């Protein structure tokens, strides 16, 4: 199964490369960077939505599933892009957004005209004669309400996201058939799979019970027919193909994950969970960073648990950012210049050595950072803008919100890719649709191509290592020193070969005692620093130092270490 061995690279087309000077990235821009993609060693690209869209939410509001967004180019260019990727042995995942459409989609344009319109039942409606609709939370609506009144039909339509993104009615078999037709259309064009946007929200309890809780997670992702629909999708479209699916699994807990990806259930192939994304944020405010930072012990516990559930079936993914999150290095490492390079490399090492398909977001490979906008006027993202309006209407502290957004806003990761030191970082010759991060003269791809010790070269080195070492893909994962507050240590073991990975997740120098004896002369295979100090079983780890040792023969933990750390299990061999 090719997708288990893949390294996914996510491209945000709007911000990757502009070919015609209108300030918006496009397909021709991506085509001009195909050799770059190949040079990275990645083998799968996930493109954020490229379909017809009025761009209320940068393409996540689709008005035509069968065509390319005008700003992005033409179907001919899409075909060229796909061909160019395949020539380089890179597969393509499209972003399928079928929980909702744009309100400008012809289906909704019809639906909103009258209750008799054939498309009316493509969406969810609450007739006004029944009184006020039951509360449902909207992610992006400045009112916080997911029902919006439509005069012509004298009814309210449901939109979990903005009012310009009405939710499709999956109870209607005709809607499901339309979705499968869309999938088949793109599969026939040759795409290799789909990232399924907000897919866990597709089924709604259409008895529309009153819901007391404001915890949207409790009802969004737990519709009564969700798994029936996914099984139907599998039967109708996916079965007996080589197509893969990657579900965005917001609201799904660890105990439910296997229901989506366990092979015998015949639903989907992979999902990405959100549990990791909540780390380091306070629980009682909207995306407010915890001043205490990220608790590494909790992080290790979480990723170890997620590894464990896939021991018996299914397959995991791992990521630290995407287009909905701030920049990886700013959030999980440090973007202060002293630590930026070293911590970016440490995080790359982590993603590439876990037992899960890694997903990188464009710009991670050169250590791009948060832009930290100061004014609401700089933001383009509906999420930030509408939340700001919502807080403003409630008389809440918007200055505080803006400060939090400097860390957490989605626009942090949506600024243009930094190619070189020319104007606008080489992204566009026109005016970029969103500001370019001023640090592009320091952080850019061209400079890192020339520097053997750059983040980019390091990324390529570790990508290559994972590609050549099945143990890093399939090997059993074993955590050590679960309670260590600064260091994340694990081994990967397969068929008599072991790799040991030691990651200092902190800004401090740490004297770290290895959990088992290693050869006194051992040298790391990968090191994100120039220095390496090992004395009497103690590693002197520099801030954010990352080390990979291997291939080594599997070792048993020493008796003393095993006793001291009761949670350490003896190593077992595992075969693919
Ligand atoms: C997903 C996308 C996000 C989008 C939302 C609505 O969460 O990743 O960018 O805003 O769905 O489609
Ligand atoms: Ca353009």
C-alpha cells in the first residue's frame, strides 16, 4: 500500500507560486516548480482546493466541482500538472470538499428559490413555520449561529461554516450520487486520492434535537449515518482501486479512529486527528496559547497512544501544521533566530521517524515562520475576521484576541512561499494577495539550496533516509523515558534492525542518560548540530538537538533502566 510509505507534501496553491503577476499563486506556478518538488524527495502532493470558487474561504467554498478556479488556471494546465507530477513519480491528492458547497453553486442557487425546486433537498432546511431552529454552532459566522434565513423559501438553511457555505444534505441519495460522480470524474483523470475535508460532519441528526451543549464536537462529528455513508462511498468509488483517502477528522477521538480506517470496515485509508493540535492552548478561550508552553510529557503520551491504536490495524498519519494552523517552527520549536534552524530540523526529524505517514506543509522544509500581523486589516482569513467581529459584538477583548492570533491564526501559514531574495520573495511580480513575511531575505529556498547545512538540505537527507529504511516506516515504535520533561526518545525496530531517535524538545542543554547501553564509540547517523557529546552513557544534548542512531542491532533495556522505568516494555521484533 503505497500511501503507507509516502511522504506527503501539502501545497497551498494560492501562496505557492504566481506565474502571471496577479499576486495569486496558480497551477502554472506549481508546474514551474515541479523539479523543486522532485528534488525534495517527497512522493505525494496534497493540493488544497483548486475548483471553481468565489473564495469566501479560499477555495473551501466550491461553486463548480468539475472545473479549475479561474485564478488558478485551466483544465489543460491541471492535466499538465498531473502529468508532470506522475513523470516524476509523485502522486496527487485533491482536496474534496463535500460537507458543503458554495452558496454560489448552481445547486444552492436553485435550492434557495423555492421549496419545490429539485435542488431544495440537496441542503438542510428548517421551515420558518416551525419557529426558531434549534441552536447549531457555526465556525465562521459572526453571529455564531449555523442557521441563516432565506426569504424566498421562508426557511433557514444550515451552514456549519460561513453563511456562504451551506451544508449538503447527505440524507438525500441524489447528493451522495453527485459526490461519487465527482470523485469518479477526477479518478478518471488520473488523480491518486483525496483529502476529505470536514468529512466527519456529513451526517446530521435530522430529527434536529435541541442541543444544550455548546461543545460542537459532541454533535458535528457524530451523525447517525456517518459510517453508512463512508462505507457506501467505499463500495461505490474506492473498492478495488489504488486510490487513497485522507480524512480530516476534527471531533474524532482516539477511540473512534479505527472505525474509519480499520481495513475490514472498508471505509477510508487514513485520517488526521486534532488531538495534537490542542496541545499548548488553554481550554477556556479561542486558540489562546498557554503561557506555560507545550507539555512534552503530554505530547509523548498522546503520540504514543495514537501509535498504539494502529498496532492491530489501520494506519496513522502525523503532522505539526497545515493551512489551518500556525507555522510548525513557531509553534512547536522556536523561531527566535538562535533556535530556528535547529528546532525546525528537530521537528522534521520527529515527523520523518514516527510510524505514520508524515504530512509536511509547504515552507516547513525551509523553516518559514509566523508572520504575526498586528492589525485586523492585514488578515485575509474569514476565520480570524469573523471571530473578531463576533467578539466585538459581544464586547469582548479584541486586542487580546489579536495578540493570540499572532501565534494561532491560520494566515500565519498562508503567507507566500519564500523562494529567493528578489521582490516579494520571488513569489509574484505583482502585488501579493497577502503580505509576504519580511524575513524572506533571511529565510528563502534559493539560499538554502546553496548551503549544505540548511534546513532544506537536512530535510532532503532525512527524507532519503526514511525512503531507504523500511524500519522507519513499518518498524515497531517504542517510547523511552515517558516522564522526561525535555527529551523525546524512541526506537523503531524491524527484522533485526533498530534505530534510536533522541530529540531535545527544549531550549535547554540537557545531560541525558540513554535508556540502554550503547557502544561507547557510537556516532549518530543524523545530527542537526555539529557537536556530539557522549560520555559514559550520558548524552550532552544541545538545545533542540536531534539525533538518529542506526542501524543498530535491537537491544534489550538494561535491567536497571527497565526497573527504573516501569513503563518501558521489552523490545519485541515485528515483521511487516
Ligand atoms: C477544513 C479546512 C479549512 C476550511 C474548513 C471548511 O477544516 O481545512 O481550511 O476552512 O474545512 O471547509
Ligand atoms: Ca496568478
